[in-house]
């Protein structure tokens, strides 16, 4: 039976543009009945990025350095846009106004004002589907955590921690790139790059911070400029946010710690979530991607149980139950959730992608963190 196809254009063929292409190329990996993505158009200012796509995707019909060609094409239905943060506002607004559906990237606007202007256009375009990428909830261990939280296995919440940590900047000889330049990456620094990944599950669970207190650090103040000299590196390397939240299930308040670090020794793209409660606790980290840990609190001694969970994610796949899951799988699962938005009658996916409204919350958290660090005070969000 032929399945509905959604023809995509990618704008921005860098690190993430290629992940998108690869996820589309092996769509047969998913055993799902949702619509199928077809890569129809590609766009980047840098023509050198076209080759890998042209070599691997005979379906491409539009290749361009001008994203307006993607927006004006009547053979493209939707756009995945993965460009530097300073371009989000202009490109996302133009994409939505063109009537193409949009899967955008975080932070979804370089700052809260840009995010607001994107939101205004979304509100005026109800027929356009708009979501933002965040793939870590689609790891099987994160799915298990979501199920565990929704089952309220924690009793009363004691503390929640969620983080996304990197260590590549520990190499002080690594040249500066756009993610370390305020004008292009934004004032949020590491939070703009990594923060939404730590907000997605907590926000979806209803754990919106009531207040934020932040510690931000700029540790690597200069970096090689790639031309033999040194350049000022003004962005925040590390951010620790101490939030106070309210559990909507019982009205009790609890602390939530959100960590985003570029200088975290030993961590390579390590995303984690830990939930501690009076009745039970659970933790998952991509550092140990097969394992889901949980404990039930009974009496004075508690012992962690480790379960090797295999590749069981939201959408079934051809992967055997004993095999492992990785980042590219999580990206494909994330895209699978987006494809469910195109189903007749709307999405039936149990964990839809980040909504535009959730990006607003994410910006409120990060903007409060900047203010908190500047003033040394806790900032209220209610
Ligand atoms: N979800 C994730 O896990 C994840 C990981 C990394 C980056 N990102 C996000 O993805 C986005 C892109 O990041 P990246 O790491 O892929 O960056 P990148 O630098 O690897 O790629 C960006 C690409 O955009 C192109 N570009 C710049 N201006 C353009 C324009 N006007 N028209 C067309 N193309 C243009 C560049 O030439 C480059 O190829 C950012 O928003 C970033 O925060 C998400």
C-alpha cells in the first residue's frame, strides 16, 4: 500500500542537516504507518556541502544557495531548518509565511524577543505545522523515564536533575566557531545551544520553574581564531540553574537543577535525567545508553536496580531486541514523531516534538538565568 509522502527541503546542510538526510535515507528502519519523508530540496550558502547529498539522494530536485528557492517551490511541503541562531528569526518567519511546515532547531530564536516575533507569525498561520527538534526523549531509557514519571512512581518529589554536558572545549587549542560568538550564537551561550534539551521532558511533565537562580561561567576566555591569532570567547561555557518547581500532581514544591556545560571533563554529548522521590527514584544517562536505573524506597536501605532495556523506543523498528540504540536513532525517532503530525486526524504519537509554546518557556528560563547571574538574585517566573 502506498503511504502518504511529505516532501522536505533542508535549509542548512551542516552537522544537523546531514543527520536529517541520514534519518530519511534509512526510513525503512522504522516499522511505522506514518507518512514518509522524501528529501526533495537542499539549500546552503556553501556549495561544497551539496556533494554528499547529491551523491546519496536521487530524490533531490531543488539544489540552491538561496533559501527563497525552497520556499517558492511547489514540490516541497515542509522544511527542516538547521542554521546558526542569529538566522532563526528571519528564516523561520519566512518559512512559516510561505506556508511550508517547519521543523526548526533550538533555541528557536536567538533570544526571547526573536522567539516572540516567531510566535506572532505562528499564531497568524494556524494551518502550518511547526515544531522544534529535541531528540533525547526518544532514547529508550528516556522513554522508560517518561513512563516511570507518568506512573508517579516517585511519591513526593525530593529533587530532579537534568543536564547536557560536553567536554570538547576542554581542548583549549580548539578554534573558536559560531557557537562561541555572542553575535551568532546569542547571549545565552551554552544554554542556547544545550538548554532546550534539558527543558523538554521537565516542561512536558508540567515542571515549569516558578523561579530560577543561575551560576554562569566563562572559563575559556580566548580561543585560537583559526588564522594564527587568538579571539575573545565571550560566551558562557557552563551554566547551572537551580530552579524551584511545583509538582502539579500534589501542589508540593521541589528543587530542579538544570546543567548545561561545554567544559565538563569526560562528557561527550552526555544527556541525563535523574528523579529522586520519597517513594522511588530513577536515572538515565546517554553515557550508559542501555541502562535504566530505578529504586523503590522501602525501609532504611535502598538498592538501585539496573535494567538493560534494549532498543525499545516510541516507534517500533527492525532492530533486534538485544541491540543498542544511538544518537542517530534518536534523531530518526524524533523525526518519526514529526511525521505523525501529518497523519489524517492529527498526531497520535505518545510524545510529540517540542511545541512552539514550550520554546517560549525555554526562553523564559534562559532569560531568567541571565538576569539571575547578573543580579545575583533568584528570578521569579510566576
Ligand atoms: N538537536 C541537536 O542535537 C543539535 C545539535 C547541534 C546543533 N543543533 C542546532 O542546529 C542548528 C544548526 O547547527 P549545526 O551544528 O548543524 O551548525 P553547522 O554550522 O554545522 O551548520 C549550519 C549550516 O547552515 C549554513 N547556513 C548559514 N547561513 C545560511 C543561509 N542563509 N542559508 C542557507 N544555509 C546557511 C552553513 O553554511 C552551515 O552549513 C542550530 O540551531 C543548532 O543549535 C541541534
